[in-house]
C-alpha cells in the first residue's frame, strides 16, 4: 500500500463485557473491551452515542471528563457513571499508566 505506512497491525483475542443498566433518570449501555494493548486500560464504548475512551478506575474519578466524552446532559449523570466505573474497572498502578 503506497498511501500509508502501517504503525501496527495486531490481532488478539480480547475479553468483551456488555453492560446495560438504568438509574432513576437514565438508561446506559456500554461495551468494555479488555485488551493487552493501551497499557492494559479497557476501551469503554457507549453503545448509544458511539463515544469511546480508554478508562481505568483511577480515570473514572473525573466526572467532568466522563460528561464530555460520553456526551452526558447533566452533572448528576456524570457522577453516577463515575461511581459505577470506579467500582467495575480495574485499578492500575500509576507507573503502568501513560
């Protein structure tokens, strides 16, 4: 291919978890891809908006970032997701993160 230089082309069998849940005000549907790539951070995909991000439980402590990435309409939704992700996503030692 003359148009681009490949940086990598890797295949792996990855664990994928699909989660759907509802709060009093909002329904959420996420796919979480656990991979050996990206320093071990799972790829979290919002199935409703198509938005995605690499996220560990330490990253989830920032509700404003979650609000921006997942296009949430209010601060309370971001706080709910922050609490949820802090509980279900793996924790990473600081030196293993980017």
